[in-house]
């Protein structure tokens, strides 16, 4: 994958070098603009994913406790509304409701949109732990908290990591739409290409966004293997 992504970027660079770019194209796809857009895209992605993981994992753990199991279907249904609405609709609706465009609105909208995969996988991962294993631990004198952190969560980690990886890819792709609420990112380049009818700008933004998403997915796959508890 890294070789393929490097080859794609190199091919894009060579192709752009063969074109006679006008002033608008040179201003829109120079190294400074691209670097700034990539950094902004990564900032939005990182913050939104971190917030999703913290909130969704905590909520998933709480909803698997006996006292909250009756309300878990309602919370899951509420969380699913974020993905039921088109992604651009979520972002613009958040911006309008809170009268705040930019980075914070983008992060908030992306958190709503990517919340369900992490929440659902956390609940599924914890619930799939064998009851005899939990009962054996309780019989050995372990507290409920100890069982949660030493047995349930470690056994649920593989499924939880799959949900986090899914949410990360959702955030990376959807963050492109953050340009429509003035949050920046790779969507700025694509949007510029659309508004100015410049194919080199549009193609460059689209290819680099795809490369960024594939690179993050590749790294997430490595992290998933590394973070998976040994022996599982």
C-alpha cells in the first residue's frame, strides 16, 4: 500500500508538470496550499475521532451495565440518527443550530456522524464475553470494576478496535465536506476546482483526499494489530 500511494502521488506530480497551469490553478494547488489543507484535514479528523472514542466507549460501557440495559436500545436508536441524515446535512444543521461555522462545528457534526460504529461495537464486544467467564471471576473475589477492566474490556478490544477503525474512515471521508461550513481541509481544494471549473484542481484535490484516506486506513490497520491484546 505505501508503494502504491507514493506511486499515485508521483504520477499526479508528473502529470501536473506536463500541464500549462494558469494563475488560478497555480495558486490553488501549490505546496503551501496543499500542506495547509492536509494539516487542517488531519486536525479535524484527529480531534473528532478522539472525542468519538472517549464518548462512545464510555457510553457503551455504561449501557452494558445491568441498571442501564433497558434504555440501551433507545440510546442506540438516537445515536443512529446521526447516520440516517446525509453527512452534509448533519454538518450544516449543526452549524445553523449553534450559529457557529468552522472547526468546532465540523468536529461536533463529525462526532454525531461517527458515534454509532464505536458505540455499537463497544456494546457488542462487551456483551459477547462469556457469562461463565465473568461468573468465575466474580467467584474468585474480583469486584465488578475489576471484572470490567481486567476481563470484559480486554476481551472486547478486537471488536472495539474494528468499530474505531470504521469511525476513523468515516470521519476522514466526511471531513472533506467541512469546507461547506468554513472549517477547511482537503474539501477546500475540491470545492475550488468545482467553483472555478478547473479540472487540474479538482482532480488533484480528489486524488490527494483518496490517498490520505487510504494511508490512514493502512495505518489504522497496523494500529489495530499492534493494540490487539496478545493471545486473542
